[in-house]
């Protein structure tokens, strides 16, 4: 009997231990949800969805927060680009955290998140919306509809960039400014494996947020729907460069090229960010081989082929051989159509949500830059309506989109922004820019940076010198005069400076 009691006690003890572990896991995940919410608010929906949507919080030992992601590339990217931001946000919930360890989550090891998410909306700035919010319930529970996960294309052993399931032809809103690009994209998607293929290559260019990535991903989804076995690979230029660099590190560049041999379609996004002499050469070889083999190539970029200096003449000519089409800014009619489409998507999740015609017209009149800000405005108003459960008036809408309208004004550029863009554009580390190195490969980008700092910021020459590695104002003045002199001799330099200014303003 004593043995039976001991066994029973051990069983109870074990059950209690399991309960403690489960409770601790739930607590970690609950705090992790709050960290993810902070990341979403600080980084924006696009960056959050690309890199943090699959992030799971798995443990905390008092010093180290352990998180996981299902893809090695995502883990590496977070570690290289967002480690400090992730640690900063984590410390709000895990006060004693010294670092965040990002690990690769093996398939099947995903942590289950609660099905119900509590959404909290802080008070807006003082105004009509804030007055209503103070009278609203402090918290409301919302059962969210299931969201399809992002997927990746893969071909030849290469893993593509994430495909957003929302970016299909059905969700793309067509108008006068994008009809040609949409027609070219649909024709390519419908004929890629036929005897009469469409435009090859298809090259789509536009400013930010007008639908380039949407169309490329729509093509990929449509081809996979029509021919599930088709070898389709969608890559951002950054992802292409990363995989090529990894191949170089493993002394396997020839195998990297071979992996593209059996691809039916290659889609390259953000071509303007393809950098590095060897990377550009490899890209040229692969594109030429695919086109010579009759394989479909689709490219998206912020600029037309003849405006990308780094392209050699042969590549520029080949990219212009097919259809080159531009997505123009959205006119008023198309902005209204986009808003109605996004509003309809919200209504599909909650039929009781609506916006008056006056509010829709306000959004179309005030938000004129691109489709992303229109979608963002509808999402904000939907979240506000969920919180308040009262009709969205013009006053409320004005308050909610206030910062979006303010963001249309030229952004305040910092020297840190200039150092970052110069470093990325010229392939020079920030450390080299701030160092005492005098090699031309470093001096020229440094002088460009000083010139931009003088013209785009309110900093004095001594302050610019200090921020560029502790140099005196005479060095800065010499750099500015040097660049001004070169502009008069080299017209291409003026175009390059305008491109850098464009990158700094986005």
C-alpha cells in the first residue's frame, strides 16, 4: 500500500510539473505576442510579414530570450538586420534579457499560438477619435479569420523568396495607369508553358507601392495553379545575391548556375538592389542562358533598363527585347477602386464593417502616393471600428490617417541614413567610410556621402566631419567642391546622385 501511495504521489507530482511547464510556455508565448505587436507597429506591416510573421517565442532563462523561425535565410536576415530592434522590443516584456537567440525551427516543431487574439488600440492623439475611445471598452476580443501562410517557390534546389497569398490577379485592381502591365503579366502567366509564349522577357518598372511585386507574385501563383509541376522561381535581387554569395563561400559557383538549368520561369524582383561585380556577372550569365533556352524571365525594378547604370549594354538590350512596361501613379478613379476592393476584403471577414462614401472620398483625395498607403488606411480604420464599434465619421478618419498624410511631406534625412545608403549602393562597409582608409574605392563614396549630407541635412560642416569619422570641416569642404566639380564634367554623376536622393527619400 505504501508503494501504491508513493506511485500516486509521484504521478501527481509529475502532473503538476507538466502543468507548470505548460503554464510557463503559455506565459512566454503571451509575452511574445506583445513583442510581435511592437515589432509590427514599429517596422510596418510589410517588413513584419516578410521577416517576423513566423517568429515564435520558445523560452527565457532570465538572460537569453530564445525565438525560432522555420527558414534559415529568415533567421540569418533577422540576425544581420534586426537583432538590435528585436532585443529592444523583447526587453519591454523580458526586462532582464541580455540577448535574443534566433534559431532555426525544425519542420513540425512549430509552437501553437492561441486561436483568439486580444487587440488593444491605444488612444489616438487628442481629437474626436480620442474622445470616443475614452468612452469605449478598454479591450475587445476579436476572433480573426484564418490567414493563409506565405509560401515559397523552389526549383533546382534553390529556395525562392516568400509569396504572399494575397497577391493574386484577383486582388489586383486594374485601371488606366496599370492596364498594360496587367495585360502583359496575365498573358505571360497563361502562355509560359505553351507553344506560343507571351512576352519574353517581361520587364515591369514603377515607383514604390504601385504593384510591381504584386504582379510578379500573381504570375507565380497563376502558373503554379495552371501547372503545379512547373519549375517556377521567384527571387528578390537581395535573395539572389545572398544565395550566390553562399555558393561562393562553399566554393560551388558552377553548381549554383546549374540549378537554373531546368527552371521554366524566373521572376526577379527589385533588380535595382542587385549589387556586387561578381553577382552582376553571374546574373547576366544566368539570364542570358535562360533566354537563349526559351525560358520565361520576368523582372521588376524601380527604374527602366536604360536607367540602371550597372547593367552592361548586352543585358540592357536583352531586357528591352521583350515588353517593358511602367506602372504609373494611381489616378483618382483607380484610388477609389482600390479602396472599394480593400473595403470589400474587410467586409468578407466582417460584413458589418462599412465606410461611408464621404470617408472613402476623403481617403482617395488625401492619400495619393500609392496603393500601400490606401490599404494601410483601410486596415487602420477597420481596427479603429473593431475597437470603438461606432460608425467611422470624417473626423475620426482624419485623426486616424493624420500621420499618413504628414508622411507625404519630404522626410527628414539623417546622416545615419546617408551612411547606410552609401554603404549599400557602393558595396563599402560603414566602418570603411568612417575609417582613415585613403583608397579610391572608399574615398569616393565617402565624398559622395559628405556632399549629400551638406545638401540634404541641416548639419554644419564641422558636424558632418565628426559624423564621418572625426574629420575636420576643411576635409568636408574639399569633398563637396570635388563632387560639384565632377558633376559639371560627368553627366552620369548627376543621375547617380538623383538616384541616391530617391533612395534616401523612400
